[in-house]
């Protein structure tokens, strides 16, 4: 009997702690690192969607392949982003904010692409992103998109992480100098890297 009472007390305390944690998460307008990554994934996907619509048949084929190769990860990331919006805004408003963000992101990608003189640069950058994403050694989606600059206002505050979104090609940040791989035992003499 004491064991059952103890179990009931533990269950009640766990429920109270979970409810308090949910209330705390709802009170704060902060997104977790995983949620920010989901926003980044969505931003990149919206840019690539616009590229598929405007950059010709090669971009369409690459986009379709991108969607196929990363389909499971894209769906999981999108579901996480929707849950974030619902957590921050409630069900109905969360759905509206989610839809508004995705609509705004693709519309802004379209605006950046249609600025005079920007179409070719946009499509060239999209092709660089497609090539990197669809390389033979498939990257993890979240890791891959973290290196793709996107210029789109983040719909949430991470309270510690910022997201910046527009195709600028894949580039190393200033001051980042790659170090060569050290020679290892068994390497041929004078290896070329």
C-alpha cells in the first residue's frame, strides 16, 4: 500500500513538474536550438522552392531530388517548427503564424530573386546549395543548412541564437583558415591533398 501511495505521489509530482515546465516554455518567447535549426531548414527549403519555380529544369530536377533525399528529415523539421509556433502562440494562432512565416519566406526569396540583376546570382547560388546538399556523401540536413546563409527575419527569438537567411553561396567566415591534415603513419610520401 505504501508503495502505491509513493508511486501516486511521484506521478503527481512529475505531472506538476511537467505542467510547470510547459507553462514556463509557453511564457517565454524563446526557441530552442533544435527549433531554430528547424526555422533555418524551412528558410533554405523556401529559397530552394523559389529556385525550382524560376531557375529552369535543372533546378526543378535538383529540387525534386533534394525533397526525396531529405524527405524524412524535412518532414520532422517542419513538424518541430509547427509545434514551436503552437507552443509560442497557441493552436489557432500558431497555425496562422506558421503559415504566415512560410508564405513570407518564399515571397521574400522571390523578391530577392526578381530584383534587377539578381536572378542569375540567385540561381547560381541555388545550384551551389543543391550541389553541396546532393553530394555523394549525404550530409545531415540540420548540419548542412547551418552553413547556408539565409536572410529572412527569424519568426522567434532564440534568446541565445540568431538565424540569418539569403543565398550567398557557401563560404567560410572571415578569419577562418583551414589547417592541413597532418601526415599520418602509412601515408604515401609527398601526398597531394
